[in-house]
C-alpha cells in the first residue's frame, strides 16, 4: 500500500511538470536530496526516469526506487540550468551525483599578470583577481618539477615582494640599477640568492623595466599554453644574435635553455596534424570508483595529462559506461578549468550535449564543440585515453596493495572482529584451482604474512584430478587442501608429542643395557608409549622396541628420534604385518643389513632423515585459510579439514559479488567494497589466481613441446606455439575442424595435422 501511494504521488507530480528548462531534485523518504539534474524540458527529462528501465544503468534503477518526492526550479535558459545544477551539486553533495574532490585536492599555476613584475605561484584556489591560471592539476609534485625547470630557463621571480615600477633612473652609481622601483612587504633581504646565481633578473633592485620583464613572463605563458615552438624560435634567434655579437657565454647559456626545453618535450608522443586545441576525456569504472583520464592537446601537441579518481555514488554502478557520470564530470571539471579547448572528445553521447557546448562556448568566448568520434585519429586518441584510464585504475589498486603497514594492520584487526577471531590473523593462506576444461589441473597456495605477500612460502600442486570436458573444481579443491593439511597435521602434533629420556622410575622393571637408548613418548604430559633403540659400535641405530597406546605419525616420530640421537639414519627390523605402515612413513628396505646388527628373519628397513626434509612453509599453521570460490568450494575444503580432524578458521570469497562465506552459514557476509579489509582479501585472492594461472600456462607450454604434433612432419615449434595459443591444448587442436585449423596454419598444414592426428 505504501509503494502504491508513492507511485501515485510521483505520477501526480509528473503530470504537472512544466515543459521548460530548469533543475530538478530527487528526494528520498527522509526528505534528503539524493540527486540533482538539469533539463531543457523538465517534463520530458524527469518523466524518462519512470518509463521503461530496460536501457537504464543499475545505479539509475536503484536511485529511482528510492525517489519519494520531486522538486524543481525553472530558469530562463539552458545555460542557466547548467550553472544552477553545478552550484547545487557543489552545495548539497547528493548521493547519486558523481562528485569531484574538494578544491583543496587540486592545484593551479597562477601568474600575477596584473602586477608590474608578475610572479608565478602554485595555488589551490582560483580568485577573481585578474591573474592568469593554468589548471586544475592533480599532482602538485609534477607542477613543482615543471616550474623548477622553467625557472632554470626563464629568470622570473617567485618571491612575495610587492614591487611597483616608478620610472627610469638617471642618478644611480650602479649601472645595473637603471630603474626606480618601490618594494613593499619586504619580508626577506633583497636581492636574494636567486639574483646572485642568475636565476632571477632582479626587478627588486631596478635592473629591468616592466616591458623587459613582461617579455620573460610572456614566454612562460606561451610555454604553458603549449606553444613550445614560439619559445624555441625566440631562443634560437637570441642565441644566433648573441653568437653574431661574439657573446659566446650568453649564446652557450641560451643553448642550455633550449636543451632543457627539449628535455621537457622529450616524452611528447601525441600530436594532431590539424594543430587544434583538444581535450580528450575517457574513463573506466572499477571497484565503485570512476577513473578519468584527460589529455590536454594544444596547437596539436600534448602539453599535459591529468587523472581524476571519483567515487561512483549509488549502489552497483554499471561496469562499462555511465553517461550521466561523464556529464557530471564535464560540468564540474570545466567549472574549475582555466584553459578551455576548441573541441572536447568524449567516448559516448551525453544528455543535453548541445546545451553543454553552449555553456563551454560562453565560458571560453569562442566556439567549443563536444565530439564523439567513431573512427580515425581522434578515435585513436580516445582509445589511448581509455588505456591510460585503465592503467590509472590498476595503479590505484597496486598503490593500495603496497600501502603503509598501519593500514594493513587495521584491515587485519577488522577481519578478526568480523570473523570473531581471538586475535588478528598473522598468516593467511589462499588456495585456487586452475585447469583447461578439466585437464592439466593445478592449484596454488599463496601466503600473506602480516597482510603482505610472503613469496618464499608460496607453493603449487599438480593435481591428480583429470576429468576431460567435465572439470570438478570441488574435488580439486578438496585434494589441494588434503595435500596441504597432510603436511600440517604432523607439524601441529609435533608440539603435542615429545620424546623424553626415560626416568629410572619408568625403567624400574627393565634390565638396563649400556648400548640401548630408552625413550618415553609423551602427549602433553601423559606417557603414551616407549621406544628402545640399540646403538652399535659403528654408531648405527636400530629400533628394538616400539609400543604406543595411541595412533602416532611414524614419520614425525622417526624425525624426532633422529634429531634426538643426532643421526641421519634409523633402522628397524619390521614384522611383515607392519611393513606397509613403515613404508608409508618413508622407510625403505636395505640392500645389505649392517654386520653388527643382531640376526633377524624380519626385513630390515631404514629411514633417511636427509630425504625427508620438512617443508618450512607446510610446517607453519595458518591463522586463516581463504578459498577462491563460493559455498561449493568452501564445502569441499571443509571435507579436507574433517578428514584430518583439524579446526582452522576458514572462509571463501565468491568473485561475482565479492561475498564472504563462512562454514555453517547460509548467508554471506557483505563487506563494503571501499573497506581495506575486503581489498586485502581481494589482493590475496587475485595473487593466488595469478600464481595458479602462471603454473598452468607453464605446464601447457611444456606439454605442447612434446605433444602429439611432434609426429606431424613439417610442423615446427613456432607453428605448435601458435596453435596452442589459439586452441589452448593439444586435445582441442585434435578436435578442431579443418576450417578452424586453416585459419591458423593454412590449408596445406591443416591437412597434414588432420591426417596425422586422425590415424
């Protein structure tokens, strides 16, 4: 009933909306504004949200479900709508609008052209003070680096002195001080060190007039506008003039400036033959964020690249495109921008594109076009921008993965709270399975220590699960965990089982011999068995008696005995009914029984400790096991834990929605995608997947080098690798059609392969 009333109320508002330009505001049931938009026709635009949702993004669908009320403001023109929308978004920060960061996160280059002797500064705020601004720019360190080079080329001032030009000077004893100037706000001694090392021309002491100094500033402005050729031609002319006047030191200094400019331009790879001013904008959506890349091309050459990371407001944003988010970004960026181009290239059409063009044209004072190129060089620029946006999104993730220690510690602490662990897990082990259609099945074990990868402890498994065409991921995961836990169980029990020299009290009923070592086996503090070992004159050790009340891991016990006796080999005369038991523990039959051993009819076996080294990684107990997969994979892993009667914390992560599953819980845990805890789990999951895939690909390559194709005359290594790359495995090559083979190796070779493989 409540939903019916909401829909009826919304329909009433839609019927009464005006067909005029304006701004609309969507509110939720708590009267909070969740979205602000603009429209040249309010009735048509707002009504479109409540019609067929087939073409809407998931974010828009979610937003529409929450709309409880609509407000609007009519304005006189489309341009007024854009300006009002921009201001309202900045003021209200609605949930479903894509928002740029606060102004304090961006910097501008400011040139105080309104002053007699302009300064060049870095600022975070654009003021209406008649200064010239370049920006916004996201990386302050890049701006500082550029200005540092420009300061070396152009001797402009960057001090905070207020210098006013008065008049030419005729009464100065110093010929360098040719002009009268007035200096106020003198918070430093001047001239400063920059003047003495020739990094400033010294306007504070009257060495230059306004026009001479302004010529230097104009060169800097042209450079920042991308007009590098103008600056280079001017410097070349100055250098030639200095050389002609035999001012060789000055000519050499100008030559160095030219080289410095070339160094800045060295990375220039993007250019357009029409010499237009372009902005190229593209983006990718990942992890509930939108990563924008912007190329600034001026006079046909790339002068700057900026990357912007915005939070995608709303739930489940579309993973491929979001025209509304792109429109929001354009408005908010160009509302801040100080340098507008002739054309803006974007990857898809946006709402009210013509109105946006009019707004940009009015701001620039000249015509600005918004284009969506489909082919040609401009489309390639968009593709390159998309590639850079993708790289930026990956770099953002990589930077977090190597982030400071405190963030990982917080993530581990929160993980302990979520899973109700006694303490933050220090050692995390993650497992993943990889195969090709059920063949060449492998798996990986990746280890994170204190939240960071610990590669020395990574391990990989070549599994026995081979079911061509019918992969069984559950059975593969169970086998993987079983093989890992088989090594862990003795390690855990080794802390419980101790081998101690028997006391006199324990040996009171035994006739003690000097060449026998008597040991008591204890579990915790309780005696559970004894072992008596004969030591011969040749320092060889033979088990004469082994009794125990509980099932023991003989491999573990043998290891402890060799360590206790400081020997490499341990012998036993084994009864036939126990032969298999000791062979499974690593004992093998000896070819020649040592001469000083007592005569026996039983076969003698030996355990060689040097051949049974304990894997250091498998020996360590994980604080948390992570399985790549959903409930099914988790269930398979639990079978392995039950098999070895082990109780270890374990979870799985399902890749589709990044849900965390726990044993015995039907519903998953949902961790917000921005949460560092989920990011860390994703990191170890992605690393285990990468490690498994790399191992699997290596096996595929190895299999191909000795595959069924070896029998085909005239098919070399290069052709084999080409076939594998396309089909994935020798079996798939064998099952390929003649047409498919012809597309890869040509008709002649395809016939050869078909005939050879179908014999």
